[in-house]
C-alpha cells in the first residue's frame, strides 16, 4: 500500500507542481505566498533554484528545437505537396522532441519534489487543489497564466 501511495504522490506532484506554478509562468519557490505557506527554508529555495537553473539550458534548447520542428511541420502541411511518409517522419520528429522536453520537465519536477518534506508536499497538494478549483470556476489566481502562455524567458519555466 505504501508503494502505491508514493506513486500516487509522485504523479500528483509531477502534474501539480507545474500547474501550481501558474501554468509554468513563474518560479513558485521565489514567491512569498509559497515560501510562507510551504514554510520553505532559504536552503530549500536555493536548492530549488539550482535544480531549475541546472535543467534550464536543456529545456531551452528542447523548446527551441520543438518550436522549429513544429513550424516546419506546419509549413509542410500548409504546402500540401509532401509525400505522406515524409510528413509522418516529420511528425515523429516533432513528437520525439516534445517527449524529450516533457521528460526533462518531469525530471525537474521530480527533483524539486524530493527537496520538499512530506508536510510540504501535503501543503503543495492543498495549494494545487485550491488553485485548480479557482481555475475551474473561471477565476484567476495570482501569478496564473493561461496554459497557452508558456514563456521561456526571465524566470519562465517550460
């Protein structure tokens, strides 16, 4: 039973941490609300930032590659003259790039999850649930951006 509970928590946090980060629009561990609600220590904040900075170059490169491939695929489809096997090869490349990016992002979330105490994970889940409830009601929570806004610049997370 304990193994299943651990797997469920990992799944919740893999989905929940990025969603809680305002559809990935800000560094949640630097926000006063999260620092206070989760009782994050300065050491935890530093380690969370280190995890983010450590994977940011890979995420940035992955996002740029995905964007480039998606544009190429869109252009090929719009042109409408490519052979189907060529289009499918490009589709496979796009999906492989998306998968690589998702794996890197999931690894980042997992590493962040491991830096939180069990109590902080429970609080994070409660914050996530609250934020999701607000989102479903159509309300906006501070720092929230629509899912379509996925910036990768100043402190943006993929």
